[in-house]
């Protein structure tokens, strides 16, 4: 589904990713762990299409397409979703408005009819209930004045509405209390199926008790230095990143 | 013979007798006296210059060099159909039309709202309700201190007169449409409006300025509002003048005890625009909400001058002005809050936010608090910025096109001021005008 080959990325002339490789097959959950500054978030942003990141070498294919050739909105419509580490506040834009626009943009891309207000409302309420999100949140401005936990849950809510093929979760667990963490994990687990993949970027092994990955990768200084199964996460928890 | 002004102070002073003899020969004496007094104010003041503190960002050189004349051709060139096109879809309300500052009865509705409510042209009111008009006209807008108010008071021909007696709820808004036309030479137009809302009464007035052509003219509006005790007024000033016009306007509000006003200004047209909003919270417990949105492009210059005067205790005021500037346009926001001695427990707040769509657009924003009292709460804040790149990326990462993302962001920005309008049909019409304006900017490859 996703193949990243020898990816080199610069920001402001500083090389952050230095030959990153990862292959994700349909239905797999990959976890990328690593110390601060290792380039985990850069990878997430590059996959989503952030322009400030300059790809100097390497390639990224997503479902057979050259991902780097696509605009951020095209990537989203093709099925990529990034749950932001720091979701952006957009005052004056109602959450429900953003979501309906986003969902309908995706439907239009696939030559489907836009959802009517009523249909969308029904869908949104269903998903919110499962995530324990207050309906009020739909009317509020995107992420504006949300608590940290609300922001992260809102990302998962968006993911559930948009039903991506590949979801990249960038430290969605950071700063969450255990209840919020369970809600986020449930939100992800309920969407796991044979056609959908996840890349879960995290700093802490804790999340992986709730979202059990198929593969764990350790990222240090812009590349993956070790890959293994879920047991690798436990090893990291005990020994830390010092050995890499 | 046309009455022509060559731009100099002397010409505006000297032509008054000609104006009084030709256009105003049947006017009551007190009006003639008032005009003469007012022009002596202008004789002393002249047009302001950049060295006047209150005008330091707005250069009037072009106005001083311009030649303007009083309109002569009546309402020719303005049809019922063209007037209808300026209406607000879905809004059912009486409309009064003025062409080049003169009342156009054939294009206007006759308002018979009952309950003693009067909605008519000011000139009619001067002859029919002389005493009532005399009690208020030119009592608030100070023609001795402001050159444009002096000129308007000297040369006004007409405008709307709205009177709502005590204890009366006037549900329907009044749509006051001022249309300017091209007479082949630049016109000098002085609309004058007077709105009186009695004790515990309610009114809504929409002043709407449009141009039938993209010609040069000098439009100089003065509106006086008297808001009686516990009265409630919602006032709109929608400025869609010609892109070549000089447009000056003053909204002067006198608020009595416990009264409440909401002022909405939307400025879109004009080459050089000055928008003065000056409420005086004269009685205790008043509330003033002042909202504004200005959008400019090309070389437009829009100067917003707020003077919110707290003269009594326990009054609240809120100023909320947003600007969107493109091209080489310039904006000014000058927000003055004046708290008099004795105006304890004043709560005054001011916010001005600006969105620059080009590298060459410019905004000067200047808060000014003048407080002669210890027991007050005054805050101000201003921001200037471009469209938030992080937010744009966030929207795009959800599948929304870059164009749609920009539109959503602009809607949010302009909505901050427009959303306070209580007349939905007016708000919706303005939202769509603003969107059209912005889409055009996007098509020109600007509007980052």
C-alpha cells in the first residue's frame, strides 16, 4: 500500500530524514518509535504533503501512485489521513462545516454525490456517541478552546468520518489521561480491517498496550535503525533509546 | 447654472449664497441660519491636512484639487428596476430612495406604519414636523469642529427622517438607498439623515450607498441618531460607492439612559473613504456594540475613525472591526475611547483584526485610550497578518482544495463581524457580496 524508499528530506537546509525506508501492506499496523528530534513528525508531515519540507532524494508510492506528485488535498482524497500532533485551531470555522466540506470533497473526488445535511448529521452523531464526544463539539470552531484531550479525540473523530485507507497518527497519545487514551485506541481498533493500514507514531510504549501493532520500528537520526514485532516496544520501554 | 466648487476653501464658503438662492429658496429661516453658521465653521477649519493628528494617515490632497458641483439632472438614469436590484432577497421592508442626495418619491415606498411612526424624507419632515426636527438636527454632529460635518450641514439637500415615538416597537427595518449617478462632471453629494428612537422603542435602519456608475464624486454623509431612554436601535451603513468616489461619513449617536445600539458598517467601495463612528453614551447604563468590516483592493484607501465617548457611569461599549486588504490598498483603524470624569464602571473593549492578502497592502492601526477616571475597564487589541498557513494546510490535509480552504478561512474572518447582524437576509446578501469579491481576487491570482 505504502512504500517509502530512501527518503531524504530537508527543512531550511537542514537534513531531517536521511534515507528513510518503510513498507506498509494493507491491513497492517506499524508503530514508529524514537527519541525527540529523530524525524518521526517530519515523516508524518511529508506524507500529508506539507510544503515546507523539501524532498531531496528518494520516493514514496501509495497504492501505485507517486505520492510526492500529489497536492495535500489529493493525498487526502486518495485515502491518506494525518492525525496531527498539534491540531490547528481555526476560529470561526465550525467543526461540522469542516467535516462536511472534507467528506464531500472526498466524495466528489470519487464521483459520488455529496451527503445531505441530514445524512451527515446522522453519521456524525453515530460516530461521536462511540467516541464519547459531546455533540456540542460539532458546533464549536475547529479545535478552538478545546482541551488537549478534546483535540486528540477530534482528530480520531475526523478519521472515523473520513474513513482513510492509510491513517498516520502523530503522537495522538501524548498528553492523554488513561480514559482518553482508551477512547482513542478504541477509535482506531474499531476501524482496523484487512484493507486499512495505520502508522502509529509514538514516544511511549503505553499506547501499544491498547493498539497492538504488527510491526515496531525504531527511528533514530532520520532513519529506521531497527524493526521487529510488538515485543520490540517492550524492549525499548526497558532499555530506552540509548542503545541505538 | 451649475454650482461648481473648485476645491478651495473659499469656493465652498462663497458658493453657499448661490446654493441658498437657487436650491433652497423656500427653506425655513432657521435652516438657512443653520447653514450660514455651519459654513463659517468650515471657513475656519478648511479641509484637514496630514498634520492634523486625527488625519495623519489620510491624505486629502486629491480632494482639495478636485472640482465638484451640485447635481442638476434629478433622478434620470435611475429606474425602478435598477433600484430593485439593490434590494436584499427575502427582506420585506419599506424602501426610501435618494438620488444624488435628493429624495426620489417615484422610486420610494410610502410608509404608513401607524402608531405615530414617521418615515419620510428629511426635507418633508422639515416642513411638516419643523419643531421636532429643529430640536435635534445639527444638535449632535458638531459643525464647528469637523470640516465635513460643516460642509454637510451647509449643503445637505435630503436624507431619511425616521421617528419612532415613545414605547413603540417598529418591527420592520427601513431600507434607505442612496444612489449616485453620473452627470458628466464630478458631483458634490451631501446626504443627511436623522433618526429619532423614543423611550423604550425599537427601530432598525439600513443606510445603503451605491453608485449607478463608476464615476468620480464627493459624497459626504452625516447621520444623527437620538436613542431615547431604554431604546434599542440597530443601524447599518453599507458603503458600496464607486471605486473612484471620495466618501466621507459620520454616524453620530446620542444615547440616553439604558439605551442600546448596534452599529454595523460594511465598507467596500470608494477611492478615499473615511468612516467616522461617534457614539456618546450620555446616560447611565448604555450599551454600544460597534461592528465593522472593510474590504479594499487596488489603490483604495479606507480610514475608520472611531470615537466612543463614555460620559456616564455603568456603560459598556464594544468595538469590533475587521479589515481585508488586497493590492496596494491602505487601511486605517483609529479607535479612540474617551472616558469622561464621572463615568465610573465603564467597560470598554476594542478589537481590530486585519488580513493582508498582498505584500503591498498596508494597514495603520492605532488604539487611543483617553481616560479621566480611575474606576474603568478598558482593553484594546489589534492584529495584522496573512492567511494562516498552518490552518490552510490543516484544511487541505482533510481533502479540501486550496481555493475552498481560502474561502473557508475568509468566511470565518469576515463572519466575525457580519454574524452580529440580526437581519438574516442582509447578512446573507453581504456574505455573498464579500465572497464574490474574494473569488475575484483568487481568480486574479492574488488573495494568497
